[in-house]
C-alpha cells in the first residue's frame, strides 16, 4: 500500500523529533496550516538575506554565507544539483 | 563583535575549510632517507608486505589520453589557478589533485595536505616507476591504491548534467587502474569506482571491472547523501550479489559523511581543524560498521567482504561491544532479521587496517582477530607512515611470531583482495 503524501511528511517529521529526543532535545514540527506558512516566510527572508553560497554536490551540501561571514550548512541530496549549472551553461 | 573579527569571519567563510591545505606554507621535515629506507627488514624475510591503503594521484593526462574524440574537450583537465594545480571539467572547478606531502627530494611537508603544484611533489604519487622504487625502499611489495583527488566523486559528476560524459569519466579512471596494475607487474591494485547514480551503468561497469582484473570497489558510506538510493534499497541487490558471489570486496575509505565545520571550533587555523577532522573521519567508520551490522544486508549477502580502510583498529573493540549492547537493549524487535551477533558479523565480513597506532596492534590484535587486521601506510598523505615503515612494523609486530606477522602483513590482504601471489 502506498502512503498518503501527508503521512510521509508527518512520518519524516516524527523521525527527526524522535532522534533528537535521544539527546533530550525537542524539535517543533510544522507540516501544514499557518505554522507551515510562517516557517516558509521566515525561511524565504533568511535566504534572501544571504550574501554568498558554496555549492558542493560531491558532498551533498550547500553552505550559506551570511553578511557577517557566518556560515550555515544545508545537507541535501537535491539542492546542490538544483543549484549547479550543467557544463556548457544553462539557458 | 569588533569589525576586524567580522572581516576575518567573512574572509574565512568564503573558502572551504581545507583550502589552506593546498596553499604554500607548512614545515618541511628533513628526512634521513638513506638510513630509514633500506627495504625489507631481515626479520621479515619471506613476507611480501601488502600496504592496504595508499593513494595514487590521477595523472594530468589520465582522461585526455584515453578519451574518445567526442569527449576530448570535455573530460577533466588540470589547470593552475593561483599557483595551485586543480582539476576542471569545462569551467567547473573539480578541486585539487589530492594529498601528496612527500617532496621530490624525499623530505616531508608537515601542516599541509599537498604541495600546491604536482611537479614539486614526489613523482611516485602519480608515476609507476618511481612509485615502485619508493615501495622497494620502504620494504613494501604491493599496494592497494585509492584515488587522490575528487575528480570521480559521484555527486560532482552527477552535477555535470551530462550522464554519458560522467559514466565515461568513471570508465577511463578504471581503465587507467588496469593499465597501472599491469605496468607495475601486479604490485599496484587500485580499487575501482562506479557510476553509482545509474543502476544499469553501475552494474555493467562493476562486471567489467571484475572481468578486467580489478580487485575491489570503493564506495561511499551513505550514497543517499548525494541522491543515490540507500544500501537498504533493492537498487543495490544485483551489485552486492555480484560482489558476494565473486568474492570481490567493497571498501569504505574513512567516513567523511560528517560536516567538518560542525565538529570543530570557530577560530581554528587549518592545522588545528585538520587534526580533529582527520581523527573524526577515521573513527567515522564506526557508523559504517554499525550501518552494515544493523541493516540485515549481511544476512542476505553472507559472503560479502568489507574493508574498513584508513580508519585504524583501536576503536573496534569498543564499537563492536557498543553494538552488542545495542543489540540487547535496542534491537530485540529485529532478531528475526539479524541472525548473528555483532562480533560474528565482524569476524564473518570485516577487515580493518592500522598504520600509526601502537597500542592497538600490540594489545588488541588477538581480541580483534589476527585474520582481520591489515597493515597500511597511507602513502603519500599527510598522516602517512613515512619513512621508517619497517621500524614501525617491528615495533608493533615484533612481539608476535612469524605466522601472525605474515597474516597481518601479507596473507590477510591476499585473501581479502584475491591477489595473484
């Protein structure tokens, strides 16, 4: 049986929270409604404020550089490819 | 925060943490080469030492010399940028040529990953004849070789947007490994790479590599990190069956899945960061060991052989005991899937290597298993045993009898990699 998309999202969020509980940390999930809308808006604003980025597809990692030089790493199996231009250029 | 601090942070952030490792600097250690490189110690007579972790720098013409006409202008090429030799595919920077801290005059560079340009480094890093001479001097008969640069990293190749080219680059790398093996007279055995992102191409190339006589594969611990299915998926069934059935080992060279900047403190110089990161990458193979043991894969592929490379051995009793404890406390629900215990999985499937360690080989060899331990030098990397290989072997294995020395230095590797001697 194929899981409904919302079940997959909820299961992913629950797994993150469960693993964090191993070190007594608590995570707050937002998977729908106004809480998700708020999270998206905050994330957009944060990305818009970045001043540099390092794309490392070999490591599955994107490093965001903020205006004061601080770094934030995003481990992702998809984002580095979305941000890489094919050789020969992308129109 | 002062303005200067902010400027320093901004400057630091604009380059990858290891970039300084390829810049000029560091300290050169003057090596008394003649007194420390006299070949095999007479006490080890009759043993063909197999050095199970070394690195071969991809020669600048490795790809251009082998590319078909349609790929000639597209394959990786070396360019010098800001006094550092680097790989490029088109206009894409594919990183440095990899670590080689042995200088042409046999002295060793400390505190850096490599000399900035290939011509400053020991030619044995990328040429067969001087490599064999260095091995003779070290008293090493054969080497298991790994890549040096990141030019064949799956994620980087996947980002090119040209699957045919990406697969060809992998095939050329493997062809070069076959050529090197032949040119060395079966003394240099390079672990093959695969186009992990394309199942059909991966399975076909794996078969081709085995048929060409290559002796094993090197794989990433967590392929899902770069968008390739996890080892838990049936995507890997055919490849793992092939390795299982042909006795071809898979190898995990360190585990660099962790983010170095998440491990170390802001404000460190390159040398400080590297000291911690290199240690953690080695111990990172704890995760590799654990992932395979809890996965159920080893119950499907009961003859699979796995090398834990450049990760030492002192941590192994702790890690296996920790997993034994976890099997008791966390995994009772998986007893129907996991038919053996961690120590049994270890002894049935895994091999480990040691180089700089003393305590591990002296005190833990029999606990880990004299059939499970291999020797390595990591030549020509910064942490390599160089020179003085024989002295370290005698220090660590001198207390054992000849049969144990021969297993650790030769026959364990010969059996694992199916070597022709």
